[in-house]
């Protein structure tokens, strides 16, 4: 339950600051590292529709689909 709360808190910050995450090599994809528990949130921002699209949330020990720039 604590992990979910930490992820949820990071997602709330993402709503307020959608470009807080680091850009990735894949165009339009950004990465946010959650606080307290190191989960990676890969997402994109659709400025036209003012939406944040969560692509995946994963633990850093797993193989990553995206890599940093």
C-alpha cells in the first residue's frame, strides 16, 4: 500500500507539472522517477488535448523499454 501511495503522489505532481520528467530517446516519451520507492513512470504529454498518457510504470530492476537521452 505504501508503494501505491508513493506512486500516486508522484502522479499528482505530474498533473501539476507535466514536463517534470526527463526526455527519452523515443520522441515524446518522458520518464519520472517516483519518490521514496524507485519506480519509473514513462508517459507522454498531449498538449493539444491537455492529457497525460501513462505508457508504463515499472521497477528499475526490470528491463526498460525506453532509455535516457
